[in-house]
């Protein structure tokens, strides 16, 4: 918005600012304005949360604090981080969690004035007759860069491009991968791509394409060959953003109470206990236990079991974008395994393939079609919530430099993801050009 020689910027009508954040720009930087209580003074905050760079334009006001929509971090009017839910009530937010606030914000003459940096003029001038408001600037790129959907290293990996059932015998499909259009054909058992690729294959009910020599490690899904499991695919959906932040969300255990509050998130149990990450060829694995809501358990409806149940999740990740989550419900003996495969189409588009494999436990009958349909529908709702969170994120890729974000112990898998992608990127970029 229009600046003055005094360093004060006229950024918004005061009447337009309430308890819902209002994005503004001043001096080439982005902020949000908000009243932390109805009728209170206006506060100005930097536009993104320091944790996962989530835009605070989607934040809410809770108990006089600004609450991040993704992980529930709360900030007071001075920008101090006063609550990190994953740390529990006794946890202490790290110093870097505090927000770098503007020097001053004032409400004068019916306008909101903002001074990003210290200025020699103690207060804003009187507004002009017709102020010109500058557009809200974009957020600067992270210092260490990001891992985006068009990273050259992705040429050396197998990528999902279609469900096998989408490509009929004798048929063809046009798909987007790494910013290019490919035609994939099925001639009997043989698969081919145009333009020519290193390989096209079918695995796990998916058609895969590798543009150049593939050096990644395939994700193993033991449940796919286990007769105790009933499996089905969700219809593929598209996320308007890169695959890296989406993979980060799948691996994250702290966003559930906030992003999935209407489905499975336990808002009253946001604390995340310690867990380990084990490095493996091509990626890592991790095991974690949490309390979650289990609305698809039939015993919940009859009162035989409570809605809140214990769940052990085994996370398996293979670079770049293959993930398996095995969820063992300890109170019921049931298991739900979720496979996520991400197709980096363009810099701002990712196609998502999700498969559910369901078992009611040893010695139990196979999951019925009706039960499988209900669980598939619930997973579709959860996926839609994650996609909406990606729409709001507005990132070009996954930040790789740990200085660009603030990490807490609950983010160990997110840190491991960034390390694995760095290793993948460096190793693949050393490969000779085709």
C-alpha cells in the first residue's frame, strides 16, 4: 500500500478490520491485521506462521490470541508464541517461534497505519484525499530454496501417472508429469510412452513412468498381497500445489486436531509424544501412538466402545513421493493401511492416488462392502481437508533449509523428509544426462 517519506504506510480502513485477519502490504512486505478481541486495538502480524510457513490470513482468534489454522500455534499481541499444542501444556515454545513484528501500527483518522521499521516520525501523517493502496506482496522465497515439482532430480524416479484400470487394453492416456505431456499406451501386456521414457511399468495397481534411469527405491506394501485385507482406491484427485508440502502433511501428526477437527482429529488431545525415525534405503520409517476418534467402528454406534481410541501408526516413506501409513487400532484389532502416491504434474499441480487396505483383525471375517465403502468415504473427506489446506499454503515447493522454518520435536518426520529429499536431489543430479 502507498508509502510516505516518513516510513508510515496507510494500509486499510479501520472499519474493515475485525477478528478475522485482513491481508495487507507495506514496504514490500506482507502482514495481516486483526483485532484479538471485538473492539480491541488493531494488531499487525507477519503474513506467515514461522512453523510451516502457513498463511495467517486463515488464522482465527482464540482467547485473545492469533491461532494458526494448521497446527494451532498461538501468538499474543506482541508476536510472542505462547502455545505450541504438540508440546503439551508444560511445553516451552522455542525462541525462534516468536514473530518479527512491525515497529508500529496505529489507527488514525479512520485508517490503519503501519510502520514496518523504526522511523523518526513518531506518528502517521494525516491521510491524503485519495490514498493509493499497494498490492499485498508475495512471500519471499526461502533462503535455502525449495524442492518443487519440476526439480531436475525427479527425472530419475518412477512416478505414478494413472491407475491401471484407467488404461484399458489397446487404449491410451495423455498424462502430465514434470511439466510435460506424455502419451501412455497399453498394447496387450506391454506399456509404452511417447515421448520415449526410460521405462513404463505396472505395479500395485498403478501405471508408473520413469523419464530417465530410475534410481529410487520402490515402496513395499505387504498388505496388498495379504488375503485378510480388502483394498480399494479413491478416485484420484488433484491438489493445486507441489507434492513436497503435501507429503509433509501426510507425515505430520500435529495438524490432525485442527485440519481434521470435523472428521478424526482429537482437538482435546493435541499433544504429540516422542517418537523415533529410522533411516532406511530410499527413505525412512517411524512408529507413533496417538488417541484419535474412530467413527467408523460399528461398536461405537452401539456403545460397545468409546469414540476415542488408541491407534499405532507405522509411517513408511520412499523418496520422492511414495508413502504408506499402517494404522493399527489397538482397542479393536482392526488395521487400516493407506497408500499415498503423488504425481508431480506441473509446478502448481499434483495428482494424488490413495488406496485403502482394510482388515478387521486376525480371525475376523473380511470387511464387508458396506463397511469398506464407509471407510473409503471417510478417507475421501480427510483427503479433501488436506487438499484445502494445500490450497491455502501458496508455496512453490518444500523448504529444505532448516533455518526457513521453526521445528519442534513433533516435526521429526518432517525434518527427515527434508533430509531424504536433499539426499535424493544431490544423488540424482550427479547422474549423467541422457
